[in-house]
C-alpha cells in the first residue's frame, strides 16, 4: 500500500467499531443539549504530527489509549490491523 491517509485510518477505525459492536459516532448530542460522549466508541487522536487509536471510556469524553503514544499514520495503520487480527483470533476460539 502506498501513502496512508487519515481517510484510510478512519476506514479502519469504522471497521473496528463495527466488529466490536461499538457506537459508530463519538457523540449523538444535538446542539443545545448537554454533551454526552458514546462510551465504547473507538476513534483517532491526533497531535504532534502523529496519530493513535483511542476508546471513549465515559460520557464526559475521557479516553484510554489502545495504541500507545503518537505514531506515524503508517505505524498506526499497522497497529490497528494487528488489533483487528487479535479480535478475529479471539472470535475464532
């Protein structure tokens, strides 16, 4: 695969959310409503030119890291695919 784009990473994250039965969106809050994050939603975090996979842990938007530290897009892509392989392996047992 050539250059990894944010859109490529977003597609993998969407696959992970579908595979795990997790919410597909970060929040369903409407304008004017109190913000409430969807607990369990996987998404990308970006900073310092890097990316990582995280999961929302509470309604306030707190997260836990799935892939640790900010990595290149390619590294995050590979780590997320390893995560998918682990999910698939767990399903096969």
